[in-house]
């Protein structure tokens, strides 16, 4: 549902923004990139069904280069999931290294950002809940939330 107003989002406490994706370098080698592309939906399903693992939510864009923006409760949750032998990630990582390795056919990447109070700001206008606005708390961008400077000060409640 589109929210026809200016809003900003806050999330109480520290959190992690994790960007992850893949790049198809040899599109004709479907047998190389298709298994990599199929691994992420399995991980996302697992993470959404088990919120105790620490992923709060995310947004995914596809194409030759895919990007998934994820929000995590903590770096400890993210690192624990990456090393969890019972979870989907570790087998997918091992399969990538075995089947693709350094062939150059498929690229993978990630970036991790630790976010603290005063270290983020956002604005949403005429948007459905999206990104941090989907996992955090939305507030009207009025009063103490009008300017980017004021939104940088917010955490968990309007200023």
C-alpha cells in the first residue's frame, strides 16, 4: 500500500546493513550461474521462517548484477548464520567454491555496514513500506523529522 506522505524510519539500537549479490559474467553458462541464483531464495526463506537467526528483512533486485539489501539485528547474528553448519549458507558457499571457484563465470560480492545511532538517515515519499521503512518504525517527516539533520538524530522515536 502506497503511503501518500513523507515518512522516515528508525530502528532501535544498532543494526547491520548487508549488501550481497552476484554478477553473471558468462550468461551462456547457465549451468554455472543458475545454481548460484537459486541459492539465495532458499536462504531467504530459511531466514524469514526463523527470525531468531537475526535477519530483519530486505529488498532484492535482479538482473545481470543482482543486489540484495538485508537488515540484520547484529553482526554477531550475521556471522553466526554464515558459519552455521545446519543452515543453507555454508553448503551454498562450498558449492560455489567447488563448481565456480575462480573461473570468472559468476561473480559474487558482499558489503557489510555496522550502523549506530546518528549514523543513518532516510526519507520515503509516496512509497509503500520499503527498506529500513519495512523493518523499522515509520514516522511522519514533520516537526523534528523534516530535515536530514534532524533525522540523523532519531533512533526508535521521532525527535
